[in-house]
C-alpha cells in the first residue's frame, strides 16, 4: 500500500490544504508509563523510574567468538593475543556487558536492540561510544552507578596485569571512583568453547543509585529555590519516546514506520519533520485545539526520530535549555555569533 503524500503549502483556506492528509492519519508508536497503583498521590505526577525505588539492579552478559587474526579488546585495553573477538563493533565483551547491565537496570531495551549489528553506523566503532550513550541515558533518568562488579571468562591470555587499566577506563567513561568498580577473571577449566579459547564471555552486575539532593534520596529542594524544569523526572515522557524510537529503528522496515524512515535516510526524515511543523502551525491558525495537540505529538515523534538518526540525545537539548534558562530570549539571540 502506498502511503499518502503531503504537500507543505499554505492556502487562503488552511483547512483545505491538508484535507487529504487528515483522512489518512498514521499512528505514532505507542508507549505507556506503567505506574504501580500503590504509589501515593496522583499517579500522573510520578515517573516510574524515579518513584519506584532509590536503587535498581541490572545484570549484563556478553559472549563473542575468538578467531585468529583479529584484535582482542577487553575493557578498552588491546591485548596481545593470536585471536580476537568477532563482532560488528570492536567486540569489547566487557563494555558490552556493562552497557547491557546499565540498560537492564534502567528498564531499557538491550544493547542488541539499541545498537543493532544490522546498523552500519556501528560497524567497527569503538565500544566506548556505547558506554557513553548508556551513561547519558542513566543520567537523564536520574541515576548514578553505586557499584559495578564484572567477571570476565577467558582461558588466555591472563588478565591480572590488565585489570587496573580496564577499571580505570570504566571509571573515566562512567565518571565513578575506583572503589566503585571491581573486576575478576576466571578460566572455564577447558570446558566448552570458553575453555578451549574459542570464545570470551563477561558477566556484569550493576547497582544504580538515584541521584540525591543534599545527600538524601527524593529530598525536596530548599525552599525558595527555583525548580529545574529539565530535571530527568520532568522530561521522562520525551526520554521514553526517544528510547522507543531507537528500539523501533532496528525493526523490520516492512512492519515499522520508524525503521522505514531510518532506511530512507536523513533527507526523508527532515522532510517529514518539516511537514509536521507546518501542520502544527496550521492547526493553531485554525484555532483547532484538538488537532493542535495531535499535530504536536506527531511533531515531537518525528523530532525524536531526527535526533536519533543524527545521534543527538534529549539530554543534550535539556542541557542547552538549562544554559538558556538564566537569560532572556533577546540576550540569547545576541550571544549567537553573527554570520
């Protein structure tokens, strides 16, 4: 079935310009913020990740085949060995396991969904990129790493001489202290592919701790302090939508509109975003509040698609909004470099 096209144009009668398009509404991928019924207060005011617990536990596991002639990278350290990890990226089993543990603790899709081996953007990329993205999502949701425990299963080479360097890399990427990261190395006693040095595996357990004010979880800000509109619990809907977009981008384009947009590339996504912006403007000019809400939802969805394709996270936008919070619009415009 061919999707109806939309022409971005203005008319003396705006209601005519998009009649065809409105008869063929598409659906934005749905997502639901499921809140346990026992939470106090109005559930609409609660973000699941913030309200449910001050601590969350995540578990990650990764395994890669080892084949001759490939580099062996473990925790950002390139080891001297005649075999290396087979992977779409650099095959760093430690980083992949840590990322999966963090994503699990946050209740997000696994690393294979968010950084699919079918996506050419991740081919050969250093896995520290995945670590940086996982940390951004963790910070956006109001959590920090409290403790990280890693177990690498590798017959050879031995990791004893490299443990400290691996831990330092992880501490730098996650911005935690050395005493919050532990790494152990085990052999597999010559059992199965791990014991025969044909593969490498890693298990990770992470404890995530909710960020605190003045050292007390969930404490209120001091009286008189202005509430930050861009804190994680105030932006959770956008974060959830963005995560859903990233997940759907790895689906089959034949069954997912998001994935189809990704397969068509940036120009098509940009065009759709522009069309949605025009439709939002027209709904407002027509004083159609109901349609304006629907068009705004479409616009936000396509904006998240564009962000995800361009590898921009909502957190980067929140930080820019925070920067502008203390200045007027005229001051912000005046601060821009002239071209």
